[in-house]
C-alpha cells in the first residue's frame, strides 16, 4: 500500500490524558482515536495490528479444536438472574431497558449466554468435551477508564468456554488451553509468563494468568530464579516454617519518643526492619483482630480476606477504644485475638511496640504469648520459592490472558446437564479462557518501544517493510526504482508500505519509526548511483547497503 | 473437519416463530440459535458462512481503495445532538446512561461518529477523497423483531462513509461503490438487482438499493422488460400523460345498493376496475384532501407524503363530517381540494361514486371539474417503463445493500470542513454505503433452497465438500478410503467435512442436504469393490460414479 492511500495521522505530541507509553504512542502513531472516555476507534493502521493479533489467536484456537461461535453483545437480564450475577456484579455491568421495558446488559463476559447455549445443544456425554470461543466486542463500565485501550470500556476479547463430563476432562482442557496460550503469545512475539492467579469474581477453583512483562505493568509477578514457578504476588503461598531455638536476649523497654513508623524505629534502634514486628488492627465480622507481620513485610489483603472474611483497617478512634496506642502497638497483653504471620512467628530477639505511648520493646520473643499463625503477607524479592527451588525475583507484568477451571459454578445454577454414561443427568464441568485482544496490542507496545516510537514484533506490525524513497516526486529514477521494488514485494506477498508523500526524509523516517515497522529500505539518487538501497532494522541502529537486485531476497531472508 | 468435532445441531422441526423459509432453515440446519427476541447466536456452521460473506466484502472494499476502521458500538449522545438525529430518530435508537449518568446509544449506524472522526483527521483537500468502512455489530431496537436474522435487533453491517471536496467526486465514488457492490454480490453468487430507491431517514439526494431477488422478499421491485431500468416500486415515477379526446358517453346515475368496493362495483356494472375511479379522503396539516386514482391502482404513500407532508386517512366520522358517503364518494361537487393521479386524469367514460348513498355514476368525464394533478400511485405490472423503453415487470426482492449520496447533511451540521485549493474552508460532501452482512446470509437462503434444505452458493457454503462414508465405524476398508480422500482434500486446501458419526446413511444425507453443502461424495463397500465413489451435486438430482483415484481432480474441476 502507498502512504497516500491510507490515513496515518501521526502527531508529535501525546494528549494530556495519555499517562502510559502505549497510550501515548498509539495516539501519536495514529493507531487509535478517542471518541469518548474509554471508547476508542481503531484507525486503519491500528486495525491492521488488531486483525493480525486476532488471526493468530483464531488459528491457534482452531488448531486446539475449539469451535468459533458469535454470541450477541446484548444479553437478557433473566440469564444473569439465573446465575446470580445480576445482583452480584457491580456498576461495571452496564444495564439498560429496551423499548418494551425489558432489562438487558451489555456483555462484559459470556458465561451465562454460553451456558444457556450449551444446555440447549449438549445433551449427551458423547458430545463432550466441547470448547466454544468467540472474538467479540465487550463492554465494562469502568468507573475511571484510563491508559487508552489498556483499560477502556468497550474492548475486544477472545473468550472461550469449555464443557466437560468430569473434572479430569476439565483439567485436561485447561492444560491444552495453557499450551495453546503459550503458543499464541510465542507467535505474537511477546516476552510473557503464565503465573498462578486468584480466580476473583469469575469464580472457580484454579486459574492462571498470562502476563506480558513490562516495567509499566500494573501487576507484580514473582518468579523463581531456579525453577518454572511463577505467580501473581497476591497468590504466592507460604508455609509454616521450622522454629529455631529461642534467643538468650532479654526483653527491654526503650524510650522511642514520637517514633512510630517501622522505618524510623529501625533506624533509631539501629536494627534491620526485618528484626521488627509490626502489629495491625483490623475489624472483621467477628470483631477486631491484631495481625503481626515482620517489619519489612506487607499484609496480603486477599489472603487476609480468605482467612477472616471481609475486613477493614481499624480507625484511630477504634484503636483508641481498644486501649491501644497507635504507633506503639505490640504483641503482649492484647485484649483481642492475635494472628501472627508464619515469617514473624520464627523471629527471635525482635523489636515491637510496648503498648505504651513512646515506648518500644527490644529483645522480644513469642514465649508466653497466645496467638494463632497464618500466611498473611505478600512475597518480597529474595523469598524462598514456594516450590522449594531457588529464590523469588519480582517483575512487573500486564495481564493479557486468564484461564480458569470454573467447575460447576454456572452449570449448576443454570441446570446445564447432560445424560452421563450411566443414563443419569450429570452437571457439566466448565472451563473458561480469555485473552484481551485490544489489550495485547497495548501490552506489546509497553514491552517494545524506544525514544523514537513503537518497535512492533514482526508478527503484528501493520506492515513488514517500508520503502522510503528520497525525492520520489522529483527524481524519475528514484520513483522508477521504488515502484519496481514495491511491485516486487507485492508480487512476493510481502506487506509493504511505500511512502509516496512529498515530505522531507526526516519526517518519513520519523513516521516509520514511530509506527514501528520492522524493516526499512531507503532509496535515493546517491544509492541508485551505486546500485544500492539502504537497509535498517527498526530494532538495530546499524544501516546496511544492499544491492538493489538482492533487495527482495534480502528482505525475504529477514522475514523468515 | 470431522462432523464429530463441530456442533451441527440439525433438527427436523422449525420453531413456531419462524415464519419465513430462511429463518426455518437456519434454525433447522443449526446455523443460528435464538437468545432472546431479535438476538441470535451464530453457531459454528453459521459463523463459517458469515465469515465467508465478510471476507468477500472486505476484499472487494479493499480493492476499491476503501480503508477499514473499527468504531465503537456505544456512541455518546452529544454527537447525535449535533447532527440533530438524537431527537429525530425514533424508539429504534436504543439509548442508555452510563454509571456517571451520561447519555449514550447503541449505534444503529455511524454517520455521526465517522463525521466526527473525519473532522478531526481530514484537514486539507489534498487528503480527499477518502472512504472509511467497517464490518461491525449494530443495534436497532425493532418494535417487532422477526424473520430470524432478516430483521433482528443486533446484526452485523458493513458500513462505509466517503468524504469529498465536491459533488463530482462524491458522484464518482458513488459509481465506484455501485460497481464494487455488483462485484460483491456477483462473488456471493446471488441473483441481485440494483434499483433506484428512496433515501428515507438517512437523508441525501440519490440512492440505490441492492436487492436479492426472492419470492419472499418484503419489497416489490419494478424492472423494464426492455432496458436496465429497475426501481423500488415506491420510487417508480410517472409523468403527466397526453389526454385523448373526450368520449361521447353521457353520465348516468345507477343504483348500486350496498355495493361499495371497487371490486364489487366493477363486477356489478360489468366494467374493468381500470374503468373506475376511486376517491380517497386524507387529512393533512392543510386540511382534508380528496385523492382520485384509477380503480386498479394503489396510493403510493411516499409520493403522497412528499407532495402533501405527513397525512393520515380520514376516519369514518371525519368523512361523515364532510358530508361524504363512504363507499359512494365521487369527484363532483366536492367541498375539499381534489388531486387526481396522472393515470386517472386521462380516463374517459368512467365509473365513480355519486356522492349519494347507494348510487354510482357511469359515463363520467373530468369536464367542468376543478382539480390538480400529480403522480400519486404505485406502479403495476405492464406499466410503461419510465425510461420510455418497454413495460414494467414486478418481482419481489430483499434489500441487502443501499448506497447513498448524502451531500452535506452531516458534514454541515457537524462542521466537517477541509481547507480547499483556494485556502478557504469547504464543507465536505459525503456518501454512505451499507450492506447487511447477516441479512445477506438469510437472503441467500431465501433465494436458494428446496424441500430438502439450503442450497448454498459455493462461495459462501460452510464447507465445499462433504464425504459421507457408509459404515465408517464398522468397515475398515471404508474408513481407510474415506480418511485417505479426506486427507487428499485437506492437503489440496479444499474445505471438506467428513461425516464420521455413527448415524444411518439417511440421516447423514439429510443433514448434508439441509446444510446445503454443494458437493457430496459417498463411499461404501460396494463403491469400494468397483474402485468408485458416488458424487452428487446439491443442486442436481443426478448421481455419478467417479473413480476413487480421480476423486480429487474431479472435485477440483467442480470448484473452479
């Protein structure tokens, strides 16, 4: 295609609301256009990228034996009432009434519709397993849409739902989808990791997230430096540890006037934060609880919730009402339940609050104190990997995929049964598998850019090659050579863009770099004098002279 | 693909709400599944057909130089207020509020969004012309969704919008899209006709509909039997006719007791309906009007509205209040304006009501009566073609495409300007071009079916070839041959379905015929004894024995 035939509205400045690099670059490169908060149009170059991502996902899903379907965006309330999610799902579910005053929603996900479909068409165990997927527009009414297409309201998702006679079959499909997703993200050319994850509001028993690694990622992911272990930081589980012997140190009360934070206390007392214990007070449905953690550790709210149910941190007034001194809370003589994190439990000779204003205790131990223990904290870099191999490293990731073993959460609520081998009705087991298609494009950019713009992986670049002729509109020789090369590439089935604009070379170079086209060929009268074209890869500063007559073969070898 | 790997839920009975054949067959063949009124899921076989239609449309639109984009389904109210359609558009526009109480709609069409887009990115005449298209989910809240995907609420449309510096460029693109649409419907293998049409609520100056011809079509289309003239019946325009001399017949009043309808009067008086004049009374903003038409003609409501504005037929009470006698209204001594259709104006020696209970007049003429004339009627078969060549034939059609010259209706309202050659701002001219993608599938079936099911055109059939082995699960020889043939076809890139189910031959034959797969090969032990396979085309009852070794080449020649 020629640049004059396609809208590529590049711009120098990013809009003010674009906080992250992918949002800035997608606007600057003319891939997307904002229509309203969280609503974006895909312009021609952006849609080319999106369609390449879709094509790879579709091919691999088909290879896996999944069947493509297309369900409506609009969904009747009745199905959501049947599953129970009409009331559970928050304001992100956009609800409306049609002209006959019937309630509907815009689908943020399709568990209800597909389970309804399966209950209509799957009647016998002989039909199972079956996996349906679609690539389709979804809507979530985010309270604060941001980061461009990374967290937009309308977006495209590949969502798949599988149906099974039993748990073994469900798990087998989960493994197959795990492998399929790896294949998809490999082909997309992304540095990604599958990580253990929490199932969240979708429900179910087991889930794995697929993250594209990028410094700007919203999620922290923990990896073992010696094994394949990887998990979302929220999901890293620690076990009870072996206690070492008690220390001989003896407890002392020390004046720590107005020194309340762990940082300050550790500095003042010249000890590591890891030698301090901090005590947090929370309010649960079963009263207040004190939680003790090592000073350098953070409370994991999901683990806490799983253990104690919904909770909130106690307010200053509430702490006061318990006769506790904020900033000086300790572990001794508490009137409320104390739960100690596994890592804190094995500490000896530690510092903690004295439960008196302006005093801490040093040389503490747990002897004589009544408490329960639990896994309460987030992982930190250097923690032993839960699989016993190596230490944990923490990186940032962008969640682009998520696979779940749903079990019978939806099929039970919606009576999705088949006749089993014995002739009795069996509730089907389900899995579900999502990829944020539009989000993949943004994540690919977060992972692959430099100061000049996007560096698209070859598999999803809008064009593979750009030809930049200098003086295309003035030099007949350059024009003829450029047109000749362009036609050679077209004939060879290579996706090539010929920049035929009357622009300065600098602008054409800048645009092709901003757009992240992997391979660039420059043609000028000087090059023509030598029978050459100049080649440069987007991800390599080096420029190479290539014989014009070899320019096709040269690029073909690069594209292999 | 093997039948066991894909959901094909064929059924013998059509649901009660399926009134038309395409709806019945799409449900029976397992192409679609109803989710709620006007909402359908595409099952795997249906989606294959839909994607083939989309691919052909996409290729031809790209060939025409149009650029594919993707705009959001949800659209902010502000844009529709700017164009004026927020108030104009009726209840079919589904409106809702987001969680921040901002008003939105689900897009039934995208003129506003694309004009807004164009006003952002098109600044100079040098960028024009430009044509943007998308293939996307649309929503219209039909008051009575029916006929399956033919008139559903959620549907897929290819909508394109072009932008121009002037009318000439707009007309040139209109011609180009006309040719592109012809190419698309040719490739889809459909018997179609482009016809002159009314622009309706989209607005603009000139429009052409593309109709798939089918007896069940909602629209009547008039063709000349001697020229290319074709128009929607509503759009056939008639001119004033030459009057012949008055007749010598003299007017008589005859008793027609309780005989009121044109049919009865003509029969009773032994004259043709074409020899009678009927007078209709309507109520307009400017008072009541009497409209006179030839007895065998029908009032064209669009022409009437274009002439007199919004109107309704007068009620019995209103007719009474005008001192007129329903069933016996005539043309003489009326107290209200009389408008006579061109075809009635040239009548002589005709019958009409006597404006007295139980009496008609015969031998009437227009002499001495005060009236205006106009083109008020629908065409009928046998009318002279408006282009002066031949007579009109009437066929039924299903509207699947519509192209419009919009002019500046939207660009003016939304300030979509470019800098023209002279340096001054110029309002862009626009065209818009739609194809109902999901509707094309239904229309293709309305045009191509028999008592056994669908007869898909080869270009959009879900599979090109079906292999039906008899005793696939019992005869190793049949299984080996069938698998061998299946693999040959796969390797040759032919879309083949192997029916590997343990079903009776009759059921397998019935399913492949219901699904409309163009080519069928049957393999049995008997055939194997002779080294043959049996071939049958879906659209031909003849069965042919083909040598197994030639079966690949044979099918390849059929697919050419």
